[in-house]
C-alpha cells in the first residue's frame, strides 16, 4: 500500500510543478515601454541571476541605424530602422529573427548634431495593424500580417512643424480608436489625434492658445510667455493616458511643458510650464502617473523634476514637490510601491542610478554610474541606462551594453547579476523589451534576443 502512495505523491509533485510552469504569466510587448506604457511587465518565471557567459542567446542579428525599440505581438517582432537612404519596417519571427515581411520608403533625414539618421519612435502594434512614425514625421498604418500600407500622413508638411533638434522622437498613443500624436505643429497643432482606421484628422490642440501668458516657472524675472510662431513644440517624450479622478486624461510633456488633455476631443484641462532656459534643451522622459499624481523630469541645465496632484474636477493641480533629486535625460522612471527608480544625469560623466520617494522627492539611495564616454574599454558601470520592472526585479541596460539585475528595493541597491553583452556597445539608448521571457536589446547596429526563463 505504501509504495503506490509514494508514487502518487511523486506524480502529484510533478503535476504541480508542471502546472506552475504552464500558468507562469507571459505577455506581448506591443508598444513603447510595454503593454501599459510604463516599462513594467507582469511576466513571471524569470531568472534571478545570470549563468557564467550570460543568459542563453536566442539570436543576434545585424540591423540598420536608429534608436527605436522593437515591439512584439503574437509571433511577430517589428523593428523600425534605417539602411542607406531608406527607413525600413521589418517584421520577423520573434524566436529566430527570420524575416516575415518588409516595408520600406525613402528617407533624407540628416541629424544636425551628428547622431545617427534612423527612426526614433517605437512601432505600435494591434491585433491587425502596425503604426510607425519616422524621423521626418511620416506616420504610417500598415497591415500587420502583410506589411501593406493602409494609410499615411506626412505630419511635418500637413501641420507646419518647425524642424526638430534630433528628428521626430515621440511615439504615438492609441486611445479610443484615436492615434494621439505629439506632432509639434504651429500655431495650435502641438498634439493631433488621427482616426486609427482612416488616418483622418479628428482634433488638434496645444500651442499659442495654451502657452500665451503662462508663467515661465524657473525663469528669471517672473516672465510670462509671449508666443512666437517659429517655436518648436515637439519633444522626445511620448503621450501617456490614465484615469484620474474617474476621468480619462492624456498627459503630453511638450517642449514647453506638461499639458493635460481630454483624449476624446483634445479639450485642455491644464498646463504647467517646464523647460530649461537654454534653447538647446529637450524634454524626453514620459510623465509618470500614479493615481491622481503626475511626475515629470528633465536633465538639461538643472531643470530637475516635479510632482503634481490633480485636484478633483481635473482642471487644476497642486505642486507636491519640485527639486533636482531626479534629472532624467531620456529614460522614463519606473514606479513601484511608492518609489521611483531611474538614472539621473544629463551626460555619461554625471550619471547616477537612484531610488527616490515618489511622494516626497527625497533620494533613498544612489549608485555612482559615471564613466568616460570615449573610453576604449568596456564600461564597468552602467552610465545612463533604461529599466524594465518584471518579476520583482529591475532589468537594467546601461548605455554601453552592460546588462544587470537589481532587487526592486528602496532600502539599498542590490545588484543580483551583471553581464556585458559582447555584441552591444555605446550607445544603447533603446529601452529593453520583454515578452515570453525573451529579452530583446538593441544598439545602433545590433539586435540581440536573450532567454530569461528560470529553467
């Protein structure tokens, strides 16, 4: 009698372990910063450290230039990049990197500051559509299965957009059947909503009417805005949608500052000036919205960051704090349990990895991650980096290709693992992508897929 009982117990254990493996959570990564647009993943069953030699490499392929992260939906991975004088949208098998379809068109963009000339915006994928926005402002809707063009808009031509500093770099947002895009057009087309099915303009807002007479917070002399028709409006942050006080709102961190809009019709709720006094400055980190509070940060010339609390009715706000605890250049901070995790610093020589209390703006801990950009050696620190939160851990990609795992703890920085990805090099500025326990990382010329399954 005992032997069958032992056998059944063993079978039960195997069944439980098998069921646990089956029900471990995975999800697609169909847009910029993941399924919720906040650089978080609900995936479980991930590694807690790296083996010697790093995680198992699934594939590694050469790609064209650009700073756009790929997106993943179903069996497809879609990458927007540039080869020669063409912008290319490549759909490939997510497990092998083998091509499925390609869509290409000419591009004449040249970065005036010497950065690469590829696209900066991440593809947005639905069940049957692929939306992309190129470095020159070409907005495309493609059939996800075939890559065939359904519609396109040339936003810089259609909306009188002044030339941006570093090309077009704000990824559109899909909300309620509308493709909400921070176009940056003059005089009042900073944000435009396109019908996702047809590409027709549904509404446009933000510009002269928004900022004329607005207090220029942080500028000397208690100045107010006198709008000029040549001003750039577009930034390198992307719109963020959230439900605040029971109402949907879209938050757009423009070049001039934060604007809160009704995503259905473009009606403006409120605005808050936020930009450096120096002309050669940008806003690039997305707003972080938690409940009825909104955080923004920028790294240029001592701007720092702030936290607003939206008042009931959503027409005004209180400033909770404003300081320089986070000066974020291009990554979007990750929030967990009331704490922000981010890389602070404008350049490589002043980079710090920090944990900051969301509600107070106080620094809980920091790690010095400064390194020399032009060093010929692989960096031993992360420099600036990007973060994905998954399975209770922070997955960190430094701009020199250093991959790390950290505990998401406000008590102290605990590095669980680190590994220099051999194929990656400076600059790795695209955020990591996690889907089906596969981690996709890109530099300017390489796409690497790693298996993060805890086997």
